[in-house]
């Protein structure tokens, strides 16, 4: 029996879960310094955002789709702001100065 096609929501969940697992692997199995780990984590997040963006139907679409595109753009901006920071090596791993995770995906 052929497998039922995954819904858009199922596909989005799969991408997000895969990205979260990749980030966990960076923390659990690494010997990188904080700057290198941050660079790899941002790349995992950028790749996930691109995959999510590719899942969204083209065109203007419904209000919910436009909100999703806006949220993805904000996440891109947050990643760019993190890339511009120079104090990453000064912070404890995984934490920002406010005590929250530094991931753009977690802070939104």
C-alpha cells in the first residue's frame, strides 16, 4: 500500500526536529571552542530555515503563510545579528547574557 503523502505541517515538524537534533549533537559530541560551535549551530539553523522556506507554497497566499514568511525573515535577521557578535567566546556555552538560549529559533 503506498504511503500517504506528508502534510505541510508534518514536513515542517520533521525539518525542525532534524535541526534540533543536529544542534544537540553539536553540544553533546564536540570538542570545538565556543566560536566554532556557534558558527556550526548558525549553519544548521540557516539550512533548516532554507528547507522550511522551500516547503512554503509560492505566491502571496493566505495570511498564515505570509506570517510564516515574515517569521522566517525575522529568524534570518536574528542569525545575522548573531554572526556580527564578537563576544561569543566570552559567554558560557549555550547561554546568552540574559540567561536564555542563544539560538535564533529558540528566542522567537
